[in-house]
């Protein structure tokens, strides 16, 4: 038997291309797909091994490839190139449909999307998408009147770069409103460069922090920058303090535990910089006075198994949002600044089961919190004396956006409200009076919301628990079963919000239904909603998803083989298990950076996510956990079956889900399918986990997915050759 290293070393690229196969003509009008070499291998570094004939497609130099895709071994590159060419050939006939879908979505898009204006430090901050610009420009204008100023123009920063993305924590401004900082990724692999400059003069203050994890914060005077370092393996490994006047960096916290995420932020009051360490089961926070940035960080409460908490500051007290003492859906405690430990925590907002407190937004004399109840977010405002006011919203399913960075002395909470049929509308909750000020509805001349219906269902799963489903359909149109586009995620406690998406509406206008299955794994129904599926409970997520599809079939909204499912990242487990377990139910499956080979990912000793994954998926070093993961892992459970059409997409620069997940899954599925549906994969050389950023790239992605869905549901490919 030839080993992987010998195979790659001895085989010429030309020879491998011959083994792999480029698209060639067949008796069908479709080409014969590539056929990568199958090399018998055993995978696994924990306990039992498992067969993986495509293990050779995994580079041994992943971190080098993340930094430079040209480091990929040429035999593996030959496979990817052949698969990409095949996919491009198979999707080429959908290009006119993609253009049509993009055009219709552009007509639905509001001409001037509502800007959420955040009040801070005497300015109103907001973002606006200029015509033709790839990214929104971050702007501000003085509250008392005056000229609009550009705070940050990502489109200008991106000029000349093949890839450009900002970290989700940036841009961030200093408390005196003089500085703006941002973290930029020029590859897509999560290797961020932190930059700081003066807003008024444009003078750069920080230009050389090139190995960062993206999170950063300023001290009160704007002289120091706290930032998170990134190891060569791609994980957060330390917190540093940069003196922006001298350029000196001092490590203030070492973080050797690969099982923890690390972040820094400033409290809403501006009084403290908070250092956060966390994973799915524990957390730890440190305080640094923003007015005394060189002080030694003060520990709030040492990490304890199954105790999670975050820290903020309000009314001269620390706010502790925690699940202590069985508060599954969180409660709010207070603690004195001088003695922040758990022994001194006192209850401010009690735990109420089924009302998950997701976020706190403190202001000088008001405390606003966002709660989730029955898969919808709510806003609750508390006065210092404890009196509360709740906001209510009309749609059966909707989304709220409450931006961070709202000023301590702001007069109102700024937020956005939208639903699958209503464009985002900027709103303000006046803190002094509780009055709600609604901004103008964005103008969409060619779109009438009354033509669409948003519905919310409670679907019984296999164990009797009801799963929320949000469905969007046209009020008129085809009677009886319609084709259905079904999305799910179901991991990490990440709740899926039903937002206004012109691309989805363009699909609905073609007679489709669009639905989100709020399966267990998110937090739409509280923390228990995702804690039920940790480790050896994960199969509940997949059972929920299939139950939702079956329910919509039973109720006449759709029919078998008329459903196309999409899953992103960890949602790949959902659509991958559906593909394997119920192939007859689906017309097509779309996996975007899909997590399809969990044991294969955890075999990588230097994976950037490291031990942060084990609280969610289980520990493969534990035999019972290993066996459980193996029992559902999509890649390992592929078997001969008449599989639906498949499109998986990945990136060589993805530092979360390795490119091998989408690649190997498609290759193995094609080798095993007994049917004639196309099985395609595409691995990009640019773009990371989320692909190319920006509205234009997102519009192209959605048009591609929806065109694939239409062709799959209508059987437009017919029967294609597989081997």
C-alpha cells in the first residue's frame, strides 16, 4: 500500500490530473465529473480509527496555506482545480437565471436603507452605502449641527486588495472621539492587522500590529490600546497593551489554554477595560481601570466549570450577567467595584425561565436589556429605581438590531426593526420618557409588503418538543405544495433572526416559500435550547430539522423532492445529516463552509479553534463521545443512496472549517450515489470562512444558491453521469 506522503511525492501533477479527470464529454449533455484518486488510509488520532480514502487531500501545512494559498501541494491543487472547473461547467447554464434573480433583488432593495444613528460624545454615528462602493462608509455629524465627517471608509482601505474584511468589533472609537481603530483581514484566514488613526487629521498612530485576533479597546485618554494576540496556530494567546506614544507593547495576560476564546472591550460607562475569556461552559473576566491603564488587571471571578458570566458597569456598580445557581436563561447581579467576586454578587434582575437575557446596554440612568422569548427578541428598559417598560412589536417573527457603542450620556437607545417582509426601519427609544420614535419606512417603489405573509409555526419534534419555524410566502400565487428553501444553523447558542432579505423575496416571487427552522442549538427559546444538544445530545438538532421539513410537507406547503436546504458552517452538520439520512426528502442541499467532518477537524492537533469545540461536540478522547460523534458525522456515514443535488463551497483561507470538509464530502458522495443528480463542490482561493465580504459579493452568492435551488427543484439537469 502506498502512503500519502509517498503518493504526493512520487506522483507528477500531470499524472494526477489524469487520475483526477477534467470535465470531459459523455453521451449525456453533461461532462463526466472528476474522479480523485482513492488511497486506502485510516484516519483518527483518538481511539479507534476509521477508513478515509480521501485523507490525502488534507494538507500537512494548513497554517502555511492559511497565510499563503500557494503553499498548497500541487497534487491537491490539481484536484481542487478540476472540481472547480466541473462545477463551473455544471452551473454555467444557470448564469442567466442568476442575473435575473440579482436584478429582481436589486429592485426590492430600498433605494436608501435606513441608517441607525448612534449618539455618542456629542456626535451621531452611522453608516451609509454609497452607490457602487463595495462597503458602507462609517460617518458622523455633530449633534449641534455641522458638516458630516468620514470616520472610516473601508472601500478606500480595500482598494488594491483581492480580499478585505473588517473584524466584527471594528471600527471602534476612543472615548474622546478623536481616534478610530479597526482590525482588517487581507487574506480571509482571521489574521487581523490592527490600525489606529486620528479622525480629524488622518495621522496614523498604529500601523504595525499584524498578528492580532481582532478584538481591541482604548483606555480613557486614548493613549493606550489593548489588543489580543494571535499565535502561529491562529488562536488567541495573549492580551497586550500598546503605548501609542512610544510604540511599546507589554503583555498583560498570557492565555495558554487553547480551549478559551479571548476578547477585550470597554464598559458602556467608559470606566473599565474588560478582558474576557470564555467557552461554552465557563468564563473569566478581568478589570483594568480605563483611567489607570497600566494597573494590574483585577480578576472578577476565577473560571469555574459550568459558570458563565460577563461584566459591565452601571450606577457605580458592576453588572454581572450570569447563569450562576441554575439561572439557565441568565440573571443580572451587581457587585461592588472594590470587591467584584461572586461572594458579593447581589440580584438585580431575577432569572425567569424562558426569558433569555441576551445583552445589556447600560446608560447613565437607564439599563436596557434584550431578551429572547419564544424565538423573538424583546427590549426592556429599567430605571434606577427598578421600574421597567417593555416594547412590543407586531410581526409574528422579526429581528432587532441594537448596535454597540451607544453613548453613556445618550438621550435615546437607537435600534433597527425588520421582518422578512418589512425593510429595516430605524427607531429610537427615548430614555427619559419611554417614547418610541419611528424613523421613516425606507422607500421601495417596486415592492409591496402587503403581498407577502410571514408565519410562525410550532413544530413537534421526535421527542414532543415544539420547534419554531418562520415561513415567508406570497399571499397569492400557486395553490398547493410549493418549492421550499429551508435554512438552519443550530449551534453555539447563535439565534437565527428573520431579517429582510431582497434575495429571498426574489425567490418567493417565483412561487417559492422561504423558511428558517429555529432548531435546538440556537438560543431562540433560551439557553436550554442549545444546552440540550451539547455533546451527546447533538442528534436532537438534526431530528428537529427533519421534523420541520416533514411538518411543512404534511401541512401542504411543500412536497418531497421540492425542498432545498442550506446550512452555513456548523449548520453543515444539519444539512449533511439530512442529506445522508433522508435523501428522498430533498431536491438539493447547499453547504457553505460546511462542517461535515467533525472527527476529521478534531484530528487536527493545531486547529485554531482548539479545545473550544469540545464543550459543544464532545471530546473524541472519551470513547463514548467518539462513538456518538461517529454515529452521526455526515462524512463518515455516507453510504450508497440516491442522493439529491449537492453544492458545497469552501475556501483555502478558512481558519474555522478546513477546505477538506466540503471537498471530501462531495467527492465521496459522488462515488457512492446511485442516482443522477449533480454533485458539485467549489473551493475558493480567496475569501475565508464567510467568503468574499460586501453587499455585491453577498448578492452574487444568494443568486447562485437560489439558481441552484430552482434547477434542483425543477430537475433541470436531468440525469447526469457520475463516474
